[in-house]
């Protein structure tokens, strides 16, 4: 039959069909989509711009387009001799909750199933069902991520995240792609400072990402994406009250000015609690103003926190302008902490200018950043960092796509650092995805690491070291994803990390003014971690969503031969959401089981920490079309979490409850 078509084509003449394939919801091009000319042996995959072209004899044809994570589509068209027929094809995503748009892996929008580098995502609906107080509550659901206090005793209202067994300071935390500051710069970013009410989704990129984001992205990146104004409800508010006098309130208003087509939003978030102990009380507020037009976006936010021993504040300004293929940005954030007596404790400032150029699969960028830091025992110091990056996505075959990225960062006083990253995604079948990734990351020693002078740690003193070298990470990972059917996804992954030049404190042999030993930071340690992940996500019925994961972590401190402290060898996570839509009732159950954690005691010997299981349950009932009542029970098994950061202790509030309502219209 096909030979007959070709023979007729020789008589009638040939024409061309050019198909442009895009995501029906987001409008972004879809590379590697498969297009088949039905009734022939012809087929091809779209390029990075979503374009595929066929040369065919004059006549009518049926085109079938398919892609992993999208509904298959057929369309009829006609070829006219000597002419090009342009066909626009919009593929609709399958009803999978695990195939959203993501931006963190390539800094450009792409469907999760088609990203050249895999990303973990927590979606808005799950955040709503859980009614979280802090992003940390949801980030701990991500396989391979552990949440800790990041300071002695798991300090009040402080949560940090570690990825794949590496310390929290190796995790880069972003909000809408911009770096987040907090009171510490050497123990990880405090996630509790970020208000949860405006979060659309949370993306977690594991493995070194310095090729995309520069310093600090050694273990991975957490990118908290806020809701776009054009898709936000005009008015929303939420109130809850629970154990220990914990009160949470948020409200936001979104409006639009027809001239000059400007959206605006103002929001308030407030959280206060009496705490589990009298000294653990706090009261914090976030006020945010956002503006958005066709070509530019701006944000101004202010955080203020009152604690037993300190008063904290943070001012953040973000502005971005898009002109064709060019995107310009300016960013400023300043964190201040003072003791109640008035003495300054922490000054942490970052300012940044950025420019990006994007054309097709090419993205090139430049970043100029200024950091300034001052803390008790750390005199005020500053530094400049200049970064240049380039990345490119290229189709390797009709079933695979490659990703190449390289970034060069010049850090004042530390010289030049190069960070490459390579990723390959192969889709050998419509239901199978296969990723291979490798890269190098680095963390420039912080200003505190370098310039701290005689910090009193209680039983010892700590000094910085201006001669420190950047810490380095080398990573390789393999991931498989199988779409069992349109409602179920199974994923298996393996990650290997090697960290060199780790900064640790070493006894100098000297004594401080009170006779306690003096320690100094040095590049002395090396560590290796291996992680195996097994994940299942299923949406078998409209009323049921299930996510389960098992993580096996093998970590080793190459200096001592012992596992890295506090990181569990086995972690099980389970999330179940059930909706009874006929009566407006929803439930969300979260279970986390953590086993085989170790720490080094005062005698220098490894000691096992207690295992624990956390169980949280949230119920919500829609009262009216715009109002929902919710009830939450947390840590139902009433378990305490054992930590050993300064000394062994049990932390946690035990079994707690909260109730409240949410209004949105």
C-alpha cells in the first residue's frame, strides 16, 4: 500500500507536513513526542522546539501523536504538492497527579515525565489536605529527605533538610528560584521562616546542582514555588488553633488592574504558640506584596519573629523583567537577629543581579552576588561571587534527550570553581523512562567558616580558618520509572555521592581563657553515601491517592569508618488521601518510620539512636462551596525523637491536635 502511495506521489508531486507539538495546558513545546503517519512506515520524534516534519506525496493522511504522560491524539490533514501544511497539535496531560510542570531540573518549564533530570514534587492539593504550619512538614515526605532542628536540641521554630544522608548545609533552599537566608549559615537554612499559605508546589532535585545554581548545591536543591497571581483565588483565609495554644492565621487578596494589565496580591501569615516549655514560645508574622504584569514581576516581603531570647526580622525584595528571549533580575534579602537585651547577634545579607538568555534548547546566564555576614565572634566580612552558566538540551535519538550544563563561579578569595552536569533521559517505550545523571558540586566556605574568632561553645572554643578550600561533591545516579497504567507509577533509583574537603573542627592543642580546648575548622574529612529508592504512586480511583516509598541509605565517614551521624539507614514513608466527594469529606494520612540512626558519643564511640514512627491524620469537611472545616491529629503514637547535637535529648511536642477553617472564593 505504501509503495502505491509513493508511486502516486511521483506523479502528483510531494509536499510537506510540519507539526508543532505543545502542552495543551501550559503551551510549552514538547520535545521527543512520537508522530506516526498512519498507514505508512513513517514516524519521527519532535525536536527541542516540538517540531517534526514529513515529506509526503499529495493526499490525505492521519497522524498519530503520543508521548509519555500525555493522552494519545489522532488528527487528519492534507498534503498539497509543492506546499507545506502546518499542523498544531496540543497534547493533553493524562490525569496523573505525578506529572506536573517542573522548573528546577533545567531552570525552564518541562513536564516531570519529560525532564532530562528527575525531580521529586509535592503538589498543592497534598499541601492543602495536610494543612501544614511549615514547608518542612511536607518536604519530609520526599524520599531521601530528613528534617532536623539543625541546632542544639532542635531549636524552637527551626527545621533544616538533609538530602541522601548529607548534612543540611549541603542543601540549597530556594523560593521561586532565589536563595533563602536564615539565622545560621553553617547548619542549613531554616525552612520554618517560609509561610506555607502561598505555596503551589515543592520541587526537590537530588544530587549536585552547582552547574545550575552555583555554590551550596552539593546534596541537592529544594525549590519552593509560590502560586502565580493569575491562577490565585481573589480572596482566601485560614485559621487554626491547637495544642500548646498554637494559633495560625493567614489571609490574602488578589486583584487585577485592567490598565496596565497588572495583578497584585497582599498577604499576611501569623503563627504563635506557647511552646512545650515556657522558654519555647514564639510569635512570628510574614507580610508579602506581589505584583505581576505581562513582562515583569515583583515581590516585597517582610518577616518578623519574637522568641524568648531574640527578635528576628528579614526583608526580601525580588524583581524580574522579561524582554523576548532575555530575562533580567534583581534580588535583595537581609536577615537580622538581636538579643532581647539589644545586642546584635546576626546580620546576614545577600544581593544579586542576574541575566538569562534563552533560545530554543539553549540557556545562558550570568549572576553577580554580594554576601555580607556578621555574628557573635564573627566580625563583619563580605565577598563577591560572579557566576557564568550555559546549558543545552539536545535530542540524541527519537527516544532520548541529553542535557549538558556548565557553570564557572569566581568566589572572592577562593578563586575559580567549575561545575559540570550531564543528564540523559531515554524512553524506550511509551510507559518507561530511564535517567542517567552525573555532576560535580561545590560549597564555598562561608564567611563564618573563614573568619569566626573564639566562639564559646560551652565546653570548647571554635575558630574559623581563612585558608579553607571549597568542599566538593561528585555524584552519579540512575532512575527508572514505569507507568504500570495511566493511574500508577513505579520508580526505582540509585544515587552515589562522594564528598571531599569536608569542613570539620579539629583540636589545635591550645587552651582558651577558661582552660577549655580551642578547635579550628579544617578541610579534613571525606564521606561517601549510597542511596536506593523505591517509590510507588497510584491514583486508582478518583477518590483515592496513594504514595509509598522505601529508602536504604549507606553512609560512611572515611576518616572514622563510621556511618554519618543522625542519618537513618532505613526510612519508610506512606501517604494516603481519600475523598468522599458526595459528602464533601477528605482525609490525609501520613506515616514515617525511621530506623538505624547513629551518633558519636562523648567517648568517641558510635551509639545507636532510638527508632521512631510518626503518624499524622488530617480530616476536612466542606461546609459550603467556599468554606472548609478541618481537624488534625499529629504524632498519634506519641513518640519522641532522640537527638544528639550537643548532648543526648528527646525532642518533640508529643501527640498534638489542631482544628480550624479555610475560606476561598
